[in-house]
C-alpha cells in the first residue's frame, strides 16, 4: 500500500507548471499523472484551481494559433418553400407495419403532432 503524501505538498505556483506541462503531453491524463506520482482526481482539482486563478480575459480569449481560431461560415442556402419533389431534408416517421412516411421540414408542427397522436 502506498503512503499518503503529506498535506500541503502542492501549491498554486507548483501546480501551474504541472498543469501547463499536461498540454504538451502526448499520452493520456492517467499516464501523465502516473508519471508524476499524482492522483488523477488531485490533478483535476488543481486544473480547476489554476483555471479559476487566471484572469477572466485570459480564460475567455487565450492566445490561440491562427489555425485554431473561430472561422465564421456563411449560412446554408434556404430550402425550397413547398415543392415536395425537390426537398431532400425530411422528417421520417417509421410506422409499426414497416412503412415510412416522409414529410418535408416545412411541415407545420400541428400536422406532426396530429400524426404522432394517431394510434394504429
């Protein structure tokens, strides 16, 4: 049985470098903690403490490389209004007898509710 570490072994300054080192580690969290003889739960506790100790602006806007920054995408083109022949996005209801009922996404919610309440 392993001996417990004495309380007060860890402090924010020491654990900040341990937490930062994990970002560069290629293995799992469990492997990283085993390497440092550190309990996984203790590591998680200190990760939260280190994160909370950072200033709010550092947490919200970390310095990310350009490849990892948010890229805004244009919205998808709208679907055709009610042309049932060309609409590909559909609701599919699978009936107990094996039949399928496909309805376009523009189907009013009241119709869907009514169809779901029909007992077969």
